[in-house]
């Protein structure tokens, strides 16, 4: 027997702990959690109320049907499609560029790369994901645009291709890394099942691993597209500030985010239609990312595979 | 304990001899035995771990060849060598020959895909693809270029029938195979292996994850399949080996201690270690 009475010591320490503090913990945690919930509600409230104010002044129908965005003119016209088209052009180019490359990288990392190669490449991807977007914008206007112009002189300084490609580069790591996670979580026994039937590695990858990981892959793409829709700095620097709904990808345009940056950093008088239009555009932008979010949740529920 | 390390292998040559099969003590039937797999001084290393040492075994056509032994003795490694699945482990190195129908499977002109199309495998843990039952079974034929729906329908039905699971799943062929019970999943995996009409089926402890009723079903199934296929089955259930197999090889610490008719291994083994193992004195 030891010289100490452990049970006695435990009892003594227990009484010192203070049961009151223990009871306070959930309350404190609830308050902390509420902060983020309240912030979200506050932002949504502002967006909605100010947007309503905008629609009090300007035509609701015009906003959603017109493709002309001329907020400064003496007869201002607020047709959101001009800005939506700008956003879509950049997003579509970015997606077309980033999805094959991101998926290719994911396939390589998950199915082909040695542990060593993986150890080197994954951190590089993470660094790429950590570069501030202003640096990407800088890269677009100083390197990508001149390079594109050297290929085809019809491209103007501000254009959708350069911005789209660089937004694409920005979202590649996200697609690659999340898709790689999804593919790596497919158990090896599933691959062995396929290889054991005489399928090649490539057949196994495309016919078994990709379908099994499809929900994670789609979710990664949806998330990356949301990111591209909300991307601001690159498009502000490289896409221009000319709202238009044309399909031309070689000339200047403006995205929803680009417009918001331009006006908030400029001179919108408080209480003017221009000022309130910010909130209507913000609301539209929010709807876009909200829908993407819903899609992503639906997809991961719909295609989830249980092992 | 000293002699347990000693590597004296007793293997009676079981190829090209005759098996005297006594049916209820009546008349003796003679069956010509034709070897399907033969290994010559086969050795395998995982890095520095010499996992298989000088394996010389012969398995015959239309027989069930059982491999028994304590865990870690190299049973899985050996059976995965027969279809070269073991090479998926990057540090694996092999030496010696494995002849499949007299052809060395490590020869360049023989691709692993060809080999695995001939030598199918059923794994320890049921591993159906996260696809429908139909797509699971049709997977092999499809990978090998069979596209016609009529052919696939027929192959799927036949394979599921042969795997004794058709009646249980015929009304839900397009449901996800992962929704089935473990025993059903394992029979789907057997059906999937049968669908490419292989020559040999390797089974690595196919019933160890199953309940007793499913186990009995799979064992009965193996007896049925023996008519058309040659089966190599790893088991660490001794009763199972005794019940289903024609020959049994006892592996111990990476080498074959004894290989003989199952009856001999279980009733009259030559090596003390075999006797100790089959009588349950160690394992
Ligand atoms: N993937 C692997 N990498 C390294 N060593 C392995 C691997 N698989 C098995 N081994 C080793 O090979 C030996 C035999 O293992 P295994 O064939 O799985 O035995 P059994 O199936 O009889 O239980 C063991 O010593 C084990 O540690
Ligand atoms: Mg094993």
C-alpha cells in the first residue's frame, strides 16, 4: 500500500473544481456560436432590406430582364444581365480550364504518384492555394494578357480569357486536392476487385475509382465554381470595367464583383440609386453562390457511396 | 522449438498420379490429375522480409486445393502471387517460377491482365463495387469489350445462378450491391469472378467475414464449381479445409511444411508440426 490515500485526494480535488464553472461552459459556447449565426443574419438582413429599397426606386422587371447596365447615365438603366454575363464568361472559361487539369492532377496524385512524389507535390498545391488573389491579378495583367496578345493581336488589355484562365489557375488546387481526397478514400479493396478481373490500371481508375468518388469530385467542382463566381481581385484587375452582355471573350467586361469593388471604392453618394444598386447586385451574387451550395449538398447526398 | 525452424519440406508429388477415391467403401474410381499451377523454387521478399521460401507446389485441374497455416505464414502472399496481385505492393521482389498451364506467369509475353482474366480471385472481405448488382457482374465482360446487352444479360444471369444467389437478387438486379448482406455480397463477388469464365479461381479466406449459414452456402458452392473450375482456397478454418478440399498444403513461417491429399494431412500427417497444427495445438 502507498502512503497516500488516492480516493481521498480525488474527492478533495473534485470539490475544488467548482461545478458552477462546468455548467457555464455550454452557455459560453452557445454565445460564441451565436456570434457567427447573428453575423450571417445581420448581413442577410442588410442585403435584403437595402435591395428592397433599390427596387422601390428602380424597376424590378428591368433589373432582371435588361442587359444594359448604365448606372451613370442621365437616364440610368440597371439591367443585371450585363454583369451576370461578365461573371459567367469568366467562370465558364475558368471551369473549362481548371476541371480537366485539376482532375488530371487528382488522378495522378491518388492513383499513380509514388508516396515521395505525393509528398513533394501536395505542399506545392497548397502553396498555390495560399497565394493572395491580388498576386494572381497582377500575374494575369502582366504576363497572361501580354502572352495572349502575342498569340492573337485582337485581344484587348482587359478581357475575359486572361481573367478566366487565371481564375482557373486559382481554383485548380481546390479541385485537385478535394478530388484527390475523394479518390483516395475509395478503398484499395475496390481497386483490387477490378484489377483482379484483368482490368488495366486506367480502366480501374475510370470505371471504378472515379464513379465511386463522383460525389466528392462534383462537390469539389461546385465549390471551386462558387469560388470563381465570388472571385473579385483578379477580375477587377484583368477583366476591365465595361458592363456588357456580349459573348465576346476578347474585350473588356465587368463582373458583379468587379462592379461592387468599383463602386464601393469610388463615389456612390449615400442614398442614391447607384448606392442601393450595390445591394441588389450583392443579393444576386449571393443567390448564385447559394444555389451552388444547394447543388453541392444535393449532389453529395444523392451520390454518396457507403463502404 | 529448435526443429520448428528447420525447413524440411515433405511434399508428395500429387501431379500426374492417380487419386484413389473411395466412395462409401465400394469401388475405386480413378481420376487422371492434370496440373494447372506448378511453382518451382518460388521465393518472395517484401523488402528484407523473406515471406515465401522455396515454394514447390502443384495444384491440379478441377480440384479444390486448400492452403492452411497460422496467420502471417504467407498464405495470402502466396495465393496473390498466383495472379500477380502481390506485385501491387511496391517493395515486392520475386525469384523462381510459377507455371500456369506450363507457362511461366512472369514471362514478358504474358501480360498480367491476360493472367488475371484466366485466374480470377475472390477476396477475404467482400469487395463489390459501389454499383448495381448487374453492373458488378457485368463488369469483367464489359472491361474485356463485351457490349451486347443480350450477351451481358445472359452472362449475368448464368453467373448469378452459378454463384447460388440468382433467386435472392433476380428482382433487384439494378439495386446497389452494397445494400446486400455480407454473405450475399461475397456470392456477388464470386458471380463477378465467374462472369469472365476464368480457368482458376483463387479464394483468400472467402468465408472468414461470413456467418455460419453463408459459410455453408459458399462451401456448397465451391463443391459445385469444382466441376468447371480449379480452385485454390486459403483458409484458416481447419474444418473447412477438411470438408471441401482435395489436397491441402500446410504453410508455416513462409515455407511449405507438408502438401498432400487432404485426408492424409488431417488423419495421418508426416510432420509433427502439421499434426500439432491440424489438431489445434497451435495456431
Ligand atoms: N503489403 C505488405 N507489405 C509488407 N509486408 C507484408 C505485406 N503483406 C504481408 N506482409 C508480410 O508477409 C508475411 C506473410 O503475410 P500474409 O501473406 O498476409 O500471411 P497470411 O495470409 O498467411 O496471414 C507477414 O510477415 C507479413 O508481415
Ligand atoms: Mg491472409
